[in-house]
C-alpha cells in the first residue's frame, strides 16, 4: 500500500495517483525503448549506439531547457549534487547502458530485459547499506518474488 508522507487523505490520494502514473509511464517508456534498442543494435556497435543515443538526448534536453528558460538552473546545482549525478550517470548511463546493450545484442529482448530488470535487488540492498532504509517483510517477499521470476524467465 502506498502511503503519502505526512499528507491528509485527499492530498495523499492525489500523491499516490501521481506516483502510480509516473511509475506506469516509466515502465512503458523503458519497455518500449528496449525494442528500439534491440532493433538498432542489429546494425551498430553498443558504444556507437550509446553515443548516438546520448547526443540525441543532450540535444533534446538543451532544446527543452532553452525553450523553458531552465538552463539558468544549472548554476544552482551544488558540487555534492553534481558529483552524485555524475556518479549516477557513470553507473547507469555509461557502464549500465554499455553492459545492457552488449547483453541485448547477444540475447533476445524477452530474456535480457527481464533479467536486467532485477536491478531493484541491488537497490534494496544498497538502500539498506548506504541509506540505512528499513527492510520490511513485504520488501523481503517482493525481493524473493523477483528472484523466483528470474528463475522462471531463464
């Protein structure tokens, strides 16, 4: 059950609904992207695919930032935040994407995507270890179900 942090019933319901909409959109777009990635990797190397993808993303972000007068916000990012976002980009946008593209090029999307989607196992563990977030019985059960799901996909 989703519970909004310190909000009344109405605000809590709106918060939970918005959260679920963004989760659904993320899931849909990431799922669709895997199909485009698999099709593109038939004709190019993973590294070249990463460069093309990032160039296009950068151009779109600059265009949206410029159009929405948001480029000035870059100056408000402190050093710690910039370093953390840089590390996130290296882990997810470079190393993770590079290894994902190699796996996707070697295997079918219907196998690679579900298996790589087990990354929440790492997130749950690191959230406990680094962020000192609690581990609940429902999270343990969910983690076990992820492992069972991976076993079934193989």
